[in-house]
C-alpha cells in the first residue's frame, strides 16, 4: 500500500491535534504544513485576520528557522516540533513585558505534565532539562498599524534527535526522548499539551500581567542565586542571578548594586557549578 501523500498526512496530524485539544480546539485555527522556511516569518508576512482565534502554524520541517539575535534554529525531520502561535492583546495595551517568559513557563508546565523531570527555565527564552537545552522560544511583536497589536510566539522543541545531531555554539543539548522514562509521545500529544498551557497562561497574563506568573517562573529558574555572566551588545556583566522582576527583566546583583537586564545571553561563570 503506498504511503500517504504529504497533504493527507498533514490533515491527519491536524485532526489528531484537534482531537487531543478536545473542547479547547475551538480556540485555535490550525495550519499544519510539511515544509516552511520559518513559521514565525510566515505568520508575520501573511498575518491572519483578527477573527478572535489563536492562529497556529506548525511545520514538519523548517529550512530557515530563526532563533534570538539572528541565530539559526536547527530542526530535524521527525526529530523536532516547530510551530508559531499568533496572539493578540487588547487595543492600546502597552508593549507586553515578559511574554517570552510566559511562553517558557507554559512549555515547562506542559513538559512536566508529560512526565519530564528536571525542567528548568533559562532567561529569557530557553527551556532546559538538567542544564541541557531542550527547547527555545522566539517572540516577535507585530506593529499595530491600525490593527490590534499582536505577537508571534515561535517555539522549537527537540523531540528525538538523530545520534549525529550537532548544534553550533550550544554546549549541552537534549531531547524529550531522553527526558522521559517511557517512549516519547506523538507530536500531536506534545503540541496539544503546550497549546493548552499557553492559552491558559496567556489568559492569566492578559488579565493580571507577568506579576501573576512570576513566582512560578522563579521556581524553575535554572540559575537562581548562581554567579552568571551576561553578554550583551554593548557590555558584559557579571554578578549573582536574583531572578526576574515584575516586568520580566533579569535581576543581577553586581559589585555596585542591583541591575535590571533587559537583553543579553546568560551563562554560568567559570566555577559556577554547571553549564549554560
């Protein structure tokens, strides 16, 4: 019997996801594709109408996936889950603070529900398992231009990487298959769990801001009270990571006092007892 066509496989995958979502499926518009250059770019370049739904674009394979600060996000056929969700916030609302942290918390909670142990959050956009990177997040804001302001939240998760997978400039990488005691769940199962948490936490965030979720993020902070180095575009800072404030900025205790850090790459300082 011949293999199903790519189009029929995507239809089947979308139906499996909607089944997993149950009644929550009515909140989403799902577009599942075999191939896409970048799910974030696709949603930005062809932004769906403001119809009250959360639009989600999933790609089995990305040829030009993007990470923070212009980095490439690598993915593997059948080994990764890459998708983006378009979320709109209230007209006239200020630029949302801490949105990437909210997405990271939603992802962490979903992974924990699936049975993953040792889930950690690395400011501002990575999800780790015992110090190794499992997933990354890229949040991009869309200008209003007379429309309801919106953000595209891109997420990439390593499900089961090939043995020879290599990620440049990343010292520790893991996948969900190594984080579970059982066989890894299907993409539809993982995606349904993440989308359900994302919708729930975004509703909380819209109503009360990041402050309502700050403590939950702090509990999973990978570098809590550890000596870290923050590499930014203009300077490099060193100090003790004291968590995040009510706007999602990193709090760094330095020799000259507490600093709020809005952008940068965080790593443990030499002798800090782990890896970035």
